[in-house]
C-alpha cells in the first residue's frame, strides 16, 4: 500500500477542526549504555529506539522535530551518546525533522555537550531555544549534578523569564526532564522537580502552550500553572503504574512515544505503542480518497450510519 505523506493527509478536512500546523514527536528516556551493554543486564535499549524510528518512517509523517526529554544515556558514556545520535540523526534526516536533546538526571553535561551535541564541553546547564517553524521549543535542563531529583537554578529561571518576554508566532512548548506534576509512585516523588512554585511564577500567563516531560517512565498527563503537561513513557523500560502499592517495578514492555499535534487552538498528545501487532481492521488510503470525494451528507451515510456494509470503527 502506498504511503500518503501526512502533508496531504493533513489537508483533508472532513470534521470541525482545521489541520495541525506542526507536529512534534516526543520520545523519552532512551538510557543507552556504552558498548551496547544491556541495561540491568537484560534490557535492550537500542531496539525500541530503532522500532520507534522505523514506525515513524513507515507512517509517512513529516514531523517538524524529534524531541528527546532526557536520560539519553544511562551513565553519560561517550559511546552511548554517539550511538544514539547516529541512529536518530540518520532517521531525522530522512524524516526532514530537527532533533532536540534535553538533559536528564542520568546524563552528564560535559559528555552530553561533546558527544551528543558536538559542542565544547562545559558543566553549565544545557538550556536552549529552537524555532520549529514558528513554534518556539525551549529545552530546559532540570538535572542536578550528582543527584537524581530535579531543580532549576535561579539563573535558569531568570533566563527563561527573559526568553518568554517576547511571545512566539505559534506559542511555546517547554521541554524538561522532570515534569512538574505529582506521581502516584512514592519513591519517584523523592526524585521529582523541586521548587515547582518558582517555575509556576515564571511561566504562568506566558505563551507556553504545553510542557513535555519524561523521567517517570510511564505516560501521564497533568496541569501545571494552567498549562497542560504531557509525559512520554520511556523507550528502554517502563514503570508499572499498576504495581502493588508501595513498590517500584520497572518492566520490559509497554514502551511508547507521543505524537504532539499543534493546532491553532489546542495541542493534542497521542501515545503510540512501540512494536509490531496483528492488524484487526484496516481502511486504506483509497478508501479515504473515496470518502473525500463524497459530500458531507453522503459520507455520513457511507461511514457513520450503523450496520453499514463497510463495518464499523471505533
Ligand atoms: Fe529515566
Ligand atoms: Fe530521569
């Protein structure tokens, strides 16, 4: 089946909403180790990232950016950064997407700069601003060297306030590793972002439309300072949100990435499980083209009316 580029698909409007103006792919917590060593001796970190990129390339989507919200390498090894960078940059080139790397608590600033970003080494926070075709993406380094919890230095908050002083054409998306929302896993709350009230003071009322986070290893959403927060699960292993109460359980399964569609009036986050699954039902692009050729009334009869011979979806 021919893959139809999403620019074409995105122009098809058969509902009430206009097309998405931008698409960000949100990926988190790759936790690569040097020499392709397995995490905890058992977890293959590379295959799920390859799988994610293969699914994106197969989809025909043309994302503006791939945003990785931290814990790129598990212990900051040079080979880990170089390996994930090679894998991701090759795919991003084919997708025509920018790549944004955000620091996590497992990352090491100096190696992150030299081996992942190709910059001069420095232990200063790795904060940066990207222009994704009018959407401003701010990458904020919430890591605390030597610790796993998160915190933002006063100088970082001053910088952030300064950047946010001028609004962006399509608004701002803030990406940071430690999400400013509660977690139901008690041990993870020890490792949360501290000083959240100070961040709220800086970003409330600005043009930030969404906050992207990682760190929790399970997909979740919340609201912070009136701004939607979306956490992408990890690609390496996930934390089981249904584990027995009081336990923290990492499992080899349930990995996913998020698609972040930016519309004029809202931003929609969609979780994509990683893996190959049996197809249960399928309507191909030719079927979509047929629906497009019909009037709204005709397509309501053809696709919405119950007991239609085409079967049902959703
Ligand atoms: Fe992590
Ligand atoms: Fe983390």
